[in-house]
C-alpha cells in the first residue's frame, strides 16, 4: 500500500509540475465546467497568473494574485459566514473529524458547526478518536440519519471508499476536507490548500533572498522535506524544487551533501528530532571546514525547528535563509529572533469559511465554485477541488498576517 501510495502522489506531483514553469510562474489554465452529480452544479474559477518578479503569497504586495482586497473579484476571498445564501431550513449536514485531541481538528469541527448552525442548518459533528472503524461507523450513521451533505476529514484516506460510495448511492454529496479520500468515485469535492503553491512560495523566497537571478554565486543549499507517506509533502517539495532545481542544475546552487531527491531528504513523520539529527550529520560532514551555508529549504516548521536547533549547537556561521510552514509559535519567535526567515501560513479559518460556502452552494442548488479540476486524482477520478491560497509571514509582515487577523497576540510572540 505504501509503495502504491508513493507512486500515486509522485505521479500527481509530476502531472502538476508539468503545468507550471520552473521559476514558479503559474500558467493560466482554461478549465471546463463539470457537472459532478445530478444534484450539484460546479463552476470552475480561473486564477490569475503569478508575477515572477514577486513572491506569491505576500500580503503586502498589491500585485500578488493571492492578496486580494476586493471580495467581488477575488476567487480566494473568504465568504462572509453571516451572509447565508438562502438559509438552511434545518437541512442536516454531517461533519466527520479525525480527533478532538489535536487542536486543529477540534477547532475546525467546532467552527464548521457554528457557522452552519448560524445559517440555519442542523449539524451532526462527530470525532473518531483517530480510529478508522469508528469513523466508518459514524459516517454510516450520518448517511442513515438523513444528512444531505457530508464533510469528511479522513483518518486514513484509503479506508473510506466503501462508506462514501454508500453516500453516493444515497445521492449525498461528499466533501473531502483537507485530506483526500482515495480509490473511489464517491468523493464529490475536495477542499484544501494549494500545497504546490506553498512549496512555490518557499522556493521563490529563497530565490529572491539569495538574488539568484542577478548574483554570481555559487550558494550552498540543503533540503528538508516532509514525511514520505504524506500526500501533501510531495506537493510542497515539488513546488519548491520547480523553482530551485534549475539553479541546482546550473551550479549556482550547490547541495554539498548531495541529498536532493525526495526520498533522500524526506523526514519521517515530520519529526523535529529526525531533522535535527540529519542536520547535525550534514554540518559535521560538509560544513565543519568553515563552508558557508546560505539556505535551507524546510517544508514545514517542525523540520525547520530541528534545523535551527542543530545550527545553534553546531554551526559557527550566520543563520542562513530558512523556510518553514504553519507559523507555529516557537518558529515565529525564531523568525523574530533572526533564526528562521519565513513560514508559510495556511489559515484553517479560511478553509472553514470556504467549506461552509461549498456546503451552502450544494444545498441551495447554486453553482459550486471550484478552481482546480486536474491536480487531485484519487486513483479513480479527478476530484473537483477548491484550493485556498496560502500566504507567508516573516519579520516584515507578521503583524499584518498573524496579529491583525487575531491568530496570535503580541504577548504570545514576545
């Protein structure tokens, strides 16, 4: 199963990367409207082309297609949860979350429930205690109890095919929430973040901060990717490497360790200690002679934390450009202290808002807005998707991104 999973995600990443240029410039794609089920209508939104002179995801850049201020023009603008389409009239929505123990899933479930209930819907919210059999049983109960739409964040995306096909047979649309459900045609929509763009942002940040297009180099780079069994980790890696690989191939970026391929740079379970141990070994073998480390591509904040811990203990030079993702509190403090450079921010509140809108569009018979029809193939179908654009936070914009939005307070970051 693992080998098959890796094959699928690598194929998906390859298909996606062929549609985008190496310097991170998104190619505008014309997408056709697709009717997924008899009871749902789908509207495909085209997104703007990314300006290759700017880092995508920069909220301070007025030309950035991911930074829109007019909600009437922005395909990524967040819907107003206080403005329901036609009111819920008590229609029942089932929400299946993996666990309450992880703050993210607990809050996402509660926020989805709150917004839908405020708009007049009845909500059956269930947490499955990270037990696949419990999640299957809970979803079956939702189907039998009259739910009109199911929102499912799977514990194991390969273990829900039969139950979502039961939903399909009952004409109940299924939205896979932030994790894809595999090997079934029973998934109606996928709501997630644009994980390729997250990697693209990281690669562009390194490209611009090292001034790779206008400086002589060479510059030394090391690479830390995510868990090899995580579907999203390949997209993060692919987005960043589509920006950076041309500079590696030309010799302007040098990976002294020689560790470049995904399987060589993957970090099991995204563990901080694994990243730290590997960085320790890299420093000892390749940078103990005084060689300068200019940048470290880290796919997320837990790997970035391991890298900065290692650098603090073993590296004698200045901190390199270090990327991250998630805007974890410890990492944001490192950014403010000059130990990490940036972190991609995927605000799950935005994903909740978008998912609520999709549910309401389904239940009111409105066009369901999607912006991707080709990236996420689950082994059976291309799942129509709405991918929320991530942004990034660094020392220059963290107040706007994280404090003004209410995600953190100044006291938390001090």
